[in-house]
C-alpha cells in the first residue's frame, strides 16, 4: 500500500489502481471478464470497474482502506499472479474517456456484500501527515485499530449525527465525553461508525483513534496503541512500547498538549462490571482506563471521547453535569423501520410492514434481521412470515422484550440457512475478535464435528459462504493485520449456542499454534509479550473448558503468578484480567469450586494484589475479604493472619485507620501475641507476629498515638526482630516524622541495601522516596540534588509496574523538590497530578498531603493565589480524616492561607488548632505554627485553645 509521507518529506502522489496491467494480464491468460470475476468472488460489473479504471477517483486516486477492496486486490494478485506493488502505482491512472466515476469510497463488494468502513485498519501509515505549509500545525491521519461494524442499510439518527459532528469540531469540546448508551442491538455501533464515516480519512488537526473492546478487551493493548499513536517519536517515528507504568502518563501528556484529539471506544461494557461483589454496576475493571476517561472528562487539552456501552459510566458520574453527556438512541420509528425493511428487499404493503414493525418493537438490529430474513428467504413477502412466528414475536412482550424478539428471529434464520452456512456462522462466533479465512479453513480441514456441515468444503466454498453471510448482514469483514470476518455480539451469542462442540476445541483447531503441553512447564516464566499472550490464550481456553486445575498450573507455574507477572513484568492489568477469568466475573468469591480451598484463597489474594497495585483499593479490599472467608476455614492459621494484615495495609492507604487497627490486633492475636506492648514472650508464629506489630505501630503513628507506636517498635526489637523491608521503612518514617532525620536516613540506607540484595525492588523504590524526603528536610533546606537522584531511582520501579502507591510517593517527593527549587508551576503540576490519581483511586491521606504541597506552591506564587491556596488547604483538612499528621499540616497551611486572604479570625483559629495538635505529636514544625499564630495576634479564646 502507498504510504502517507512522513513529516518533513515532500508529499507523494496518490496511489492509483493499475487497470492497464490488469487488462494485459487477463488477455495474456486468455480469460474472459466473467471468468476472472467468478474466480475472485465478485459480479462482472464490479470487475469491469476495475479493468476500466473507473475505481480511480480523479482527485484522491484509489483507496484500499476498505476490507472489500483489500480482499479484491489480494484475490486479483493470487488469481492472475500479480504483485500488489504492481497493481498500485503512484500518479494518475489513465481512465478511458467517458468512464463512469464512482463516488469516493464506493463499495465494490462480492455480489452486494456489505463493505467495511473506509477507515478499516490495515498496514498503517504514519499518524502525523506533513504540514501543508512550513510552520503549520501537523495534520493527523485517523487510525482505525478495529473496524466498527457498518450497518448495511442505515436510516434515521440524523439529529444524533448532527450533534456528534458539531461536537467533533468544537474547541473546546463540551462535553468532553459522550456516551451512546442502550441495549444490545440498539444501533450504537452503527451510529458511531456512521459518524466516523462522516469525518472521513483526510488529515485532521487532531488524531482519531478507533478501538473496539468487542474485538480486543485488553485495556493494556488499547493503552499501548493509544500511546504509540498519540505520542510518536521525533518526526512521527515509532517509539519503543511504553512500560506498563508509563503508558498512561505518556498518553495523558500527549492528549494534554492541546490538539482536538478524538478517541472512539466501542463496546465499553465488555470491560465494565455488571454490579455486586465489590464493584458498582458500570464500574470499569481497569483502573488505568478509568483514570484516563476521568481525566478526559475533567479536561485534558482538546481531547474528547465517544464511547458506546450497554452500561452507565459509573466512574464518570461526578462529571454528569458537564464533562459527560449521555445519548440514548431510541427505537426506530415506524417510518424509519419501514424504510429499512424495504431496503432489505421487503415489497409488502404498509399494513404488513406495520405488523412487522410492531413485532420487533423498533429494535434496530431486530428490524434489520427481520428485513434480511424476509427479503432473503421469503421472497420479500412479509405475508409469508407465519402467523405462529409473528405471534411468537409478539408474545415476547411479556418477558425481556428485545432479547427474546431478536432471539426468535435468529432462530428462524438458523433454520433457514443452509447447514454449511449455519455451522460456519456458529464457528465464527467462537472468535470474538474475528477469524481469517486461513483459520476457518483449518476448521474445515479438521473434519468431523469440528468442521460440521462444512466438511468437504474448499477455499472457494468458504469464500462463497462468507460472501453470502455478508450479504445477509450477519457477518462483516474487517482488516486487522489480515482480513478477518466477525459478527455482532448479539448474533455471536445466539449462534455460538448452536455449536454442539466445546468452544475451546473450535478455538484450538483454528489456531496455527500446536496444542499446549502442560507437562512441559518452562524453566523460567516468559518475559516476551508474545509468549505471555500465548499463555493467557491457553489459560482462557482451559477455563472455558472447565479445566480449572490445569489453568491454575499455567498461571502459577507457567506465568509465575503475581511474583513474576506482577512484580517482575509489571503486567498488573493482565494479572487482574486473568484472575477475573478464574472467578468468572467480578466476584472474587467465585473462584472454581473444583480447586482446593487453599488455591481458591490464593487466587482471591492475588486478585487483591493486582487491584491494589493498580490503585483499585476498594476492590482490593473485597478480594482480601473473600480470601479471609476461605482462609478462616483452613486448619493453618497463617493464611488468615496474612490476609488480615494485607487488608489492614490497604485500609490504611484508604485512610480507614481505626479499621486497620482492629484488623491488625486480630492478626496479631491469631499469630499468638497480643497487640498490646505489655508482653515480649515469643509468639507462636514469630514471622506473622512481627509483621502485624510493625504495621500496627505504623497505624498508631498515623492516628497520633506516638508513644504507643514507639513502644510497639521497641517491642519488635525486644523480640529479636532485625528490621528489614516494610518493617524498617515504617520505623524510619516514624523517626523522620519526629524530626530524627539522620536516624531515618541511616536506617533506610541499610534497609535499602538489604532489599536490593534480595531483589525486593518495590521496597527499594519506597526506600528511595523516603531517603529523598529525609535528605530534603521539612523546610526544603537539605541536600536537594541528592534527593532528586533518589527520585529518579524510585521512578524506575513506578515506570516498570505502574504501582500507584509508589507513583504517589514519587509525585509527593517531586512536588516538594520543585517547591524547594522555586519551580512553583512544576511543583503545583506534580502535586495536582498526584492528587487526581489519589482521588480517582481512593488514597485518602495522600490526597491531603498532596493538596498541602499544592497549597504551599500557590502561596509561594504570591498575589492572586490565596483563594486557590485556601481551597486546597481546606480540602486537605477534610481529606486528612483520621491521619493526625496529615491533619496537623493541613490545619497549619489552611490557617496561613486564610490569613493571607484576609480572614484573620479564621486563620488564627486554624493555626491555634494546628499548633496544639503539632505540639501533642511532637511535630518538628510545631514552632512554625506557634510563630505564625503569634504574628496574627491572639484572643483569649484562641490562647485558651492553644494552651
């Protein structure tokens, strides 16, 4: 295919179809036009347009973006021995005088088959086309990563399309996100595809990325593609794939640059929760995708998103009055439905059409399928639709109306189709992302029940069967590397139920890879993405076949579980998806009953680890609770002690400190030691006891019980524990908060070296952020350069894994470093970016700490920023919750900001409370609160509170 020139090169002439070469090749082979047309599966009129050159547009040349054209090109090459490079030539082709010109993008489909959109994905041209003039803004080529299913016949929806067209061109867009919501088959995808068709494929001032989660539900794959498209390298050159922790940051940075970029996301319900078991209805499974859509809704440069879904966008509810708008396509009216049925070939009178319309309820897909069925199998005579069939459709009103009506029509279709085409459609339905002809031929050649009624077919019969199903509107073609055929999810669901063969056997037979050998586990878990993809496919097939034990072996041994998939590869999104597959949905309590209880518990626990790393704290807690329910029935108390402790750790991140304390006291009790500091007797389970007590000490510190926290840390040492990893980090944080900077730094340096020797890179990253804070000092007067070096080291881990807790620690350190350097805009940006992440993910205390740094940056900027500082600091006071240290700092800076804005009484009151709390905590900055208060003067009431 002729490539769009890269930026910086001169524009190349459009490609044209070499019709003269085609004519010469046919004559040399002594073939008639009819023979060539039959061999490539098109009617002779379509073939003649190619041989005459009528397919070449005088201005735009010949586009091969549509799958039907691509397929014809491939078959011409195969049948006539011509190379694609020879059939596509640069420069104007010579069309015969008077040759009819087809409109740009006109369909040349096999015998009327539906053509896929002109933007269908293929070997992609560079995303950014060269500017029309030197210094002009770059122009973006749309990228159709997936082909949205085109309605073969489209009617109505003019008002919605007009609204979308105006929104696409608005600057800035309002709203930022539009959601097309409705039941399956309501026409959401068809509307989105029609809207894209109106945009066209010409270069635009902003990019257009089209992604179908029906075809590929992997959110990390979407983020990969989006980051590569919107954030290319210099000169539009491809950049190396972003690490998991960099995907979202790189994408958000690119979208925030200002161009009117557009994301079109189809089938979002496939990555949304159906509700219950720790997730709200419509909540996105993937925290990164959730954060992206929230950022777009809040305002991210000129970016906008159009999504289709069956579910409400629960995560964007906060922007329902501004950043998000919902459009619910109504059922087709009687006039539009009649027009659609006539286009499908129904010739009946108005009364018959009205009866059909009433039987479908105006459901768009049902109307289309009824029209196709009557047009194809009943000669276009609606009167031949039996009274019994019509009554059955009407009867569906008593139940799930639209689903039952459509199912009834599809059942009639299944009976009317020839057996081979019915079995072809059923087997195609096993592949949600579509299947190419090579995969389908493998099914045919497998014979037996795998091939079904297709047994004995050759490539020609398969091509004819696919072409006929396309004409009937049951199948559409799309290019995704190779030409693939797929179908609507509703149609897929119905015909898949007719298989009569386990789907995993069909899927395995259609794969070119050899069947997996479960007895040959690799010596090392794979690191290459392709190998990990292959393991995921095997695991999913095994779960689909009910072979949960073998699937667990693949996860735990082949992929290395969380220790490898999460901690080594940072592939948290994949891990979360795999564990959701084990559970069969969103409930971590749904792990396969065929697995032993300890294995079910470990899977629920790992699900929590992935969710926690991604910042999905609420769901992580639900997973740990599921683990603890199972672990509580085990003879060994260790899993329960671990589960309670990890749940407490997560509740601490959320700011639920009292609940965390309760859980840890119970964990310590199970481990055989009281949670109080009164005893130093050796615990029944020393390892679990010291972990529980160390975290309990950290929680007590957060609650402001400084002496009690110190006693627990002392107790640990009396028990003979040598602090390492998180236990040492928590004790160092305690020391640093009390102003013992050298003690904290020295302890952390020893701990960091020990963790590095053990390969505990997550703890190493945490240690680097702590060292950075220790070197920086509370007033920012420390060794800033060395602190920055530790920030660089910590960010390595955050980039690899995307672990949100470490990323937030990096945001806080980076913001405080920028504040110390006087780079106030950068400090505010780092603090606010972290604040948005903390807010989206539910990290309560981090919200307060980051809001405080942002408020300090606003105050340092001087005039005109006091109101912003007041708002941020007041929010920090509210967000601090039970965290005494976060509250003390928030109160101090809220008081300073209030006084700066002129509300001295309020500032005096807040500073008095801050001074009292800081004094009780033995906060090293307590004197600063007293000094700030004294500068404001005092009243008897405030002096009393201060004392």
